[in-house]
């Protein structure tokens, strides 16, 4: 949250491929592997559910025009466990 867009590593399950909109939570399906995404920001939906706003590399035909929201605060799919940021040394 402090350093702007970051790179995050996450587990990918079968239901992530079917994501279309809303806040993603893994519900069903096997883990198919891992994936690296960019987390660009955060927010909360109308009922107060917190989310990370991310960009995926699977074209704009997937998700919310190539973007997605994933539940924030509980490391859904381990997305909060492996976050990498670059800091400029000026």
C-alpha cells in the first residue's frame, strides 16, 4: 500500500479462469499452479468488503477488461504472502 503498484505471486485455481466480475474468492476447483500479477490499488465494495485491484496478463477479454478484484485482508490465494516492490535509491 505504501509503494504504489507491486508485483504479487498467487495460487491459481480452476475457478479463477472463469472469473468475470466482482470480488474473487476461491470457491471450487483444483489448484492449477501459480501466477504473477500486478496489484495496482485497493478499495471496498458497496457492502464494505475489502479488495485488492489487480491487473492480469490474460488479455482484456478476461475478467474486468483484463483486471480483477480479489479479497483483501486474508491472503486469498496467498496473494498477500509474496509481494515484491522496487524502491528507487536516489
